[in-house]
C-alpha cells in the first residue's frame, strides 16, 4: 500500500472526551487538545468521526459481565473511579481505533486520537485503561476476514500486559503479535539500546507477515515523563522515523494512536505532551511526502 496519499486521516470526535476527575493521567481530555493543535497547523489532515464500537465487539475480547458493570458504573474504570463521562466515552474511543484500522487497510495509513487500551485485560481495568481497543479491533478484523494477522508495535513506555493477557486467553498467538517495548525497558536502559530494539521489533513484525500494524506511539517514553522516560525529543522523533520509514518502505498498512504521556503542568495543561504528539504527526506526514522538508 505505497500509493501516494493526499492527506492523513485522523479519527476524532468530541464524544471521545471525558472527565476522569483527579487522575494524574490527562488522557481523557488529550484527544481534544491534540485535535486543536493539529487544526492550528497548516497540515493536510482530515478529521473523521469514529463509528462507536458495538457491545458485541467488546464482549468478544472482554468478559461480558465486566463490560456491563463498567458501562453501568457498577465497577471502577481504569482511572479507579466510576465517572459517567468515562463510561460514555469508551465505545467511541475503542470505535475510533477500529475506524482508524479500517482506514489504514484501505488508504495505507491513519491515526486515531486514542489512549488507554493496553493494560486492560479480559476482566480487569487498570493503569488508565478500561477496555482494550487494540484487541477489540484486532478481533473484528480477524473475524471479518479483513486481516489474517495483526501486529501491535507498542512503544508506550509501559508493558502492554493487558494485550498479552487477552491474546493468551483467546489463544490468538498465531494471529496477533504484541511487541511491547515496555516489557524490557526501565529507566536504567539506554536510549541507544531502545532505538535498536525498535529496529529489531520492525524486523520481528515483518517476519510475522501481518496485514496491518497497530502502532502505539506513546510519548511517556520521553525522558522528562514522570511515569516513564528515556528518550529525548529528538530520539522520540528518531523512533517515529524508524517506524514510519519502515512501513512506507515495505508497503505495510499502519494505524497509530497517542497512548501515554504524563507531563502535566501545575495548571493542568499539557503543552509538552501535545507538542511531542505533534512531532509524531510531523514525522508521519514527512514520510508520506506531505510536508516539504525544512531548509538545511
Ligand atoms: Zn504508558
């Protein structure tokens, strides 16, 4: 899928926003702030609203009783509270990721302004993650025959343990590969080793021969992130250049999302997180030939 594209499709609607109360994670308001920053730039980006994910699709990867109790506020969400707005947003955020996946299969590349998936397992919400939109989307693609294999390249700083747990529970090891760099990297690791691991992950995924890659481009891998961190801003750009350059080179469909990022200012604003996400968009647009390189 190396055909030239004229714009980048980004899945977002205000229904994806929520109020997670006093959580240290800004992720329920982040989609709106990233959309605002994207609109402020003169970039060839088209916004599309998500198709909400069906209950059946959530039941496919989660215990139905767990899904129902989350949605009826009978059990805490991934933020540890029972916010009605979070519950209302979940089918939109999971649906946004899947809408993005379908767009990538047809157009080669897409993004969704989503977070909060990879710690959610079959019947457990934690770590700011309630439902696993990555696995719900993967299961839909596999069930519908749109993909025979799906690879997840998870470059959030943390290990996508919920994703692995669902793969194991559903016995999808031959259909879904979860390469989560958070499984091996802590603060003591070096950024050089991390970037080499990203390159190796691309090789491993390529040999799995997936039909699509889900890329979690978390910016909590930034060195200043209070919950993560080992890459400088330039190294995060290099990470994204490795990934986007690779998929363009081999013609692999890819959809990416925001995932983590926790550099919150004292007033609650998140300009650093938003700027790091903008860097990912810029790298992606350059890889598509949709931005003119700056003068040397
Ligand atoms: Zn994270």
